[in-house]
């Protein structure tokens, strides 16, 4: 396993609670849209066993052509040890990334793609949308729906409806409106539905989609293959 130690080049305050840490691009490090990585703080591998409290599974919110690795995360006032250390890091400090993989590449099957996310989960979809803007081959249309009760919506420079680019962005701050819209989107029985958020959020969305007749193979999750059955099995949606 290769561990890439890299420096923080810039810290962007997206909203009062959300920051993007822009990391220096190590030589030979590459990834594709929808990727996640293991993001670790100094000292995580100092002992005989890795200190898991200093490691987090994070989405990469940028694409390689942006020449930076973006890690976007919410840091609340009351937070974990990991987030507390991260909050105090500065430009020039080192962090580690390793085990990078994509469970959510953009499928080019000539269908409509629906991106369903909660809060900072939108960071996973930012590179997918950018990739679509760069090359729209075999994707009919993308519709992003995000729920964030804080109303401090992320990446509104990119997540803005653009009919000429076959892209629609929608934000809501309450569950009722959000799930009503999910039902409306599920009227497209041939669409592909990408879902990113907490496990509870995934299960609730899957339940609504399955009730509307969407099949498991149309639902994409940021989970390893062996984890998918516990989310997508028929039993989990009854």
C-alpha cells in the first residue's frame, strides 16, 4: 500500500461549518470522478497498528485537471478528535492519503442521471458534474437534488441549473419537499440514481426509490461491492 504524504496548499471556507482542504498533487497520484480516499493525520501510523481515530474515509471533491486534491468536510463546534485536529491545521501542514478508489464513476449508458445527496455529500458529486460538463457523451441529462437543513448550500457556482448543458440543480432544506421530489424523479423508470449521505439517508432514499419501481441495479452507492446487498436487498426496503 502506497501512502502519499502531501501538504495543505489552501483552506477554503465554503460555509461557516464547511471547509475544503486543497492538497498538493503528489507525483503519479491520479483518480477519477466519484472517488474516495483514506485521509489521515500525522501520527496515524506511528505505532504498531494504525490509529484509526486519525483516519477518515473522504470523498475527493476535485478532478485531476484542477491540479489539486480537494477534501471537503463539515466541522461543527462540537466535533470528533479527528475533526478537532483538522480544524487547527494550517497551510503547509502535512496529511496522508492512501487507498483511493471510485465506486461512483459516471455511467455513460444514454440515460438520465439523478444525483441525490444530503449536506456535504454534494462534494462527492462535484467532480461527476464537472466531468459531465467536460464530456457529456452518452449521458442524456443530469439532475442534482440536495437537502441541507442549514440552508448554506455548497458549490452553487457549479450546482446552478444550465439547460444548455443539460443540467438541473435543485436544493431543499426540509425532508418533506426532498422526498416528494425524489418520488417525482423516480417517474423516470429508466434513470440512474446516485445516492450519497449517511447510511440512514441511503436506506430512506432506497426505500422511496424501490417503492416507485426503481430496480437495485439502477441505484449507485459509494459502497464497496460486498456492502451493497445490505442496502439494496429487497428485505432492507420493506
